[in-house]
């Protein structure tokens, strides 16, 4: 009897790469979101934080290399696993378990693509500063740049919608990490799924609070 596609050693290897790279990215968004919340402390706090980051190029580039490698590994293994799952689903009754188990995970590629599109826009917006900022120069004035960026409701709305998809992607992704690690058994499934959902919402609501505060005039 042959193993189902999700249990083959090659698939398990990819799932481990997917899980580890996903954990790095999930850790990054927590750090990034926490740093961004300095917006609520005012311009001095967040501008000093941005200036400190830029004044430490070794640390910044170290983190960037880890992030880029994790992103490439995550997308690459994600595409391969999605193709394997599709092939398995087309494979007939032997893979009924896969068909049942992955209803929620099947939306992962779609939310992943939207998050990737968001990331491209976001880097052009606040890192390269070439879109949706009206050609203004901000230097280390990140506070002023973020306020200018989110003063446009369409841009703020796009961020908010993307963060909701990020929440769903993170919640399902973290549940999958627990599954890959073999922790998601009958006894722990409910609690671990609650942790994953809470983490997704924590990240999303933390990020959303910023464009929302600008739109509502609480940050200006
Ligand atoms: C309200 C939401 C967000 C705000 C206000 C925000 C803000 C910023 C700002 C101001 C920068 C430029 C920092 C600088 O050059 O000093 C930045 C960079 C970046 N952001 Fe965000 N961000 C948000 C959401 C996200 C999310 C959800 C992700 C990931 C999915 C993300 C990933 C990144 C990355 C990868 C960079 C480039 C970091 C680097 O310079 O290497 N951001 N963000």
C-alpha cells in the first residue's frame, strides 16, 4: 500500500521547510507590528526607532537576508505542496482523507498570493517610497510618511483588507505548524487552534489599528 501524498518523506520535508520559514515570518510580523505601534507614542518615538534601525546596517541586512530566504523558501515549498495536493485530489478515492482534511488549507494559496501582492505594494510604498506618497521626501520621518500614506482612504482600506487576509493565513498556517509537529492530536486540537486564531487576530488588529487611527483622526 503506498503512502498518501501528504505522508511521503519528500512532502514531510517540504512541510518542515514550510513550517520553519512560516514561523520566521510569523515572528517577523509580531516584531514589525510591535515596532509600528510606536506610532501611538508619537513622532519622536517611531522616528527614533526608524533612525536606529537605519544606523545599524549590519543588523538590518542580517534580518533582511533571513527574511528574503524565508520568504523564497515559504513560497517555493508552498507552490510545490499545492501542486502535489491538487494532483492527489485528482487521483481518486485513495486520497479521500486528503480531500476532507484540507478544505481550509486549500484557501491558503489564495490568501498567500494576496499577501505577496500586498508586500510588493507595501515595499514600494514605505521602503522604496515610489507609490502613493505624492512624490514627497520623508527621510527618517516615518511617522509623517505613514500618516500621509494612510490619509488616503483607498490605501488605508487596502491595508485593512490585506491584514484580515493575513489573519486568516496566519491562523491556518500556525495550526498547520502544530499539525506538522505532531502536536495537533484530539486532546490538544481545540486549544492549539484557539492559540493560532488568537495570534492571527493579535497581529491583524495591531496592524489595522494604525490605518484606522489615521482614518479616524486619532493619529495625525
Ligand atoms: C499597518 C500596517 C503596516 C505598517 C504601518 C508598516 C510600516 C512599515 C514601514 C514604515 C516600513 C519602512 C521602515 C523604514 O524604512 O524605516 C515598513 C517596511 C517593511 N514592512 Fe511594513 N508595515 C505594515 C505592515 C506590514 C506587513 C503586514 C508586513 C508583512 C506581511 C510588512 C513587511 C514589511 C517589510 C518586509 C518591510 C521592509 C523592511 C526592510 O526595510 O527591510 N509590513 N513597514
